[in-house]
């Protein structure tokens, strides 16, 4: 997706010279104020409950989850030449850093007939010389003999990852997280591929959407059975962050993951859509680029997706923006009357209130793709399990420092290593406080004669039989 940003911006510049001149003036004005902005870059802000989850450490000490997060998050000193969210985000297109992470892919059949079809999981493996031109670089399929021997009783921590919109395990931001963890870091990892992405094939008309939690749910259950002694952790990027947040909320106290990081989550999809469509630049660079990426995904799988009689292929091909794809594909596929109804139902902003494992959410205030207006600042203060960390700069999944290293890897690595190596995971409470009353809410007993109950995971779209 990111590779199309620069090309799209250049095309729009050629087609709209007057607007380009205005944008140029705005850029010069931004340059003039850059020193003041740069001085603010290192100041992270935190939102969390005043009664943050208590963590017992393996050496007998105790700390709060909020204090642990504050201790491991370093100052955010970004590249001063990439001084706003647009430049940070577009640098993702230009950087060519080589991080050779190798994968073995396995195709799974979904066990629930409601979500019939195949999905892929890429497992991080040792460097090898294998090559398959039908797959992304450094990715091959497991042989049947290899996969039949994959089970293990080892206790190495394992990370389950969800990529962003139309992405895959090949994404550089994802490999930046993996590099310090796998190998000498002692971690295992896998990436759940959204259906149809990363050169996968689909066998039914079912793709994925922003609350498509069914494939990660089956994957985690399989991992728990196959590697019974491995503590499992999760991380989601962008749309994958929205999906994993919904998954954590749906699982609640039954969640087998030990902790998670939520990175550049759109949170409130309706607010995000409105922000993307608000200005000419956002519409014609970001919304159009993401819409184009999803149209390419559709064309790759047009034969399968169009098996759904409610799909109008001509309307899909006539669309330009991401919301058009959601209107003409997601709505008829899942039964939503409008894309707004889909956005409201698939958003994860309320899901944080149902999560019962420690989670750290990281977001840049100048993210041009997932607006900071949608951040769950108040919601995360109502639960002891979460911490929201924001930085003034960083763009979308970027946070580039001088030398092209991403700042957020200075957070993800110590977070996961601390949780896996120093925290007594078995001692983490999944019923911290009253299940009927999170901090800040008025107890039911104090609301007589009314006794309403807020269920953060109650959805409007339900499958038959649920």
C-alpha cells in the first residue's frame, strides 16, 4: 500500500498545479515552524487507570502495569528531517533497509462453516535458500514432513502478529519488530495473513473485514494445542490492530494471550473515514491509495468474490476511495446497510473495556491515516488492563529515527521481553476489580431503580444461531 502513496501524490500534483502550489506554500510554512515541532517530538503522553493492574515479578517484587510501561518506553527522538506525519509515513515508501526474516507458510481450512474457506499463517523460520516465485520473498511452504513435526514442548515465548490493510508478513514495519526478538532474542513468531492478502488464494467469496477475528481465534487455539508450554503474545498493526483489539475484547477473561501491543489502530472507523474524506490531500492520497490497494485485491480474487450474487463488480471497479470498497464489497458481503453501519459495528474503541490481559496501545498524534480524534483516551482510563501512549510525531506505522530505525521497536522489544522474562504471567488477574463495574462507572446498586448494564462487545451484526 505504501508504495503507491508517492506515485499517487505525484500524479495529483501534475493534475492540479494550483493546488500543488498551495500545498507547497503550506509546506514552506511548516518548515518555518519545524524547530518548535521538533522540540516537542520526545514528549510521550500516557492515559491509563489510576488503579492500574498490579504485576508480580519473578524476583518477588511488584509493580503496576502503567509503571512498567512508563519505565520501558524511551524518549521519542525522531528524524528531524521527517518532522510531520506525512513525511514520516511517506518515508516508509522510500526506505530500502534489508531485514531478512524467513517464513514457512501453512494453509489452514477454517473449522467453522460460517467462515468457510482457507487462510494462511506464515511461521518465522531459520534462514534458508528456499524460493517460491508464487510467494513473497524469503517465504516457502512447509512440506508435509516438516509440518507434521512442528509440535514442540519447549517454553519459548511466541508472538502472534496481524498485519495492516492489504499487507502481509513481508511488510518492513513488521520485520522491524521481529528482528530483535527472533533468533538470539529467543522468540518464535507467526503472522496470520488476512484472507486474499500476501499472495494467498481464497476458495470462497469470504475475504476479511475490520472485525474478522475468526482466523486469529482458530490460529491461537491451534498454537495452544501444538505448543502447550509456550506463552503466547499478540501485536496488531493498523487494521490488524483493530482486529486484534476486537479479538481480545471478544475473548475477555478467556483470552489465552498473555499481553498485547496495539499499534496505529484506527479505533473508531467512522471517525477515521470522516477524517480521511475531510481534505483534498487526504482524499486523493490516503483514501484513494487505500481504495486502490483494495481494488487490486478484489481484482486478484474477482472470480471468487463475485460468486456472491449481491456483489456488483461494475460498482466496485468504479469506486475510488476506501469507503467505496467498503460500500460495494463489505456491506453486501456481511449484510450491513451502509458503510457507516459497518464502521460503527467493526470499530474497536469500546472493545478495550472488555479486554482482560495487559495491553499497550501506541499512537502518533500526527498520524495522517488513523486520526488521533478517534483515540480511546477516556475508555482506557476506565480499565486497569490498558495503557495508551501517544507521541506528537511518528506518522502511520513509521516513527523513523535518524538512520531509519523505527522508534516503536525500542518499545516493542523491551515490552515483550519484560513480560515474558520478568513478569509472573500465571499471577496476572483476569478479574481485576468488579466485572460489572470498571473504574469510573457507577455501580448498578447505586443506580436504583434503573439497572442497565453496558456490554462493550455487543454487536449489531450477528450470525444466525449466535
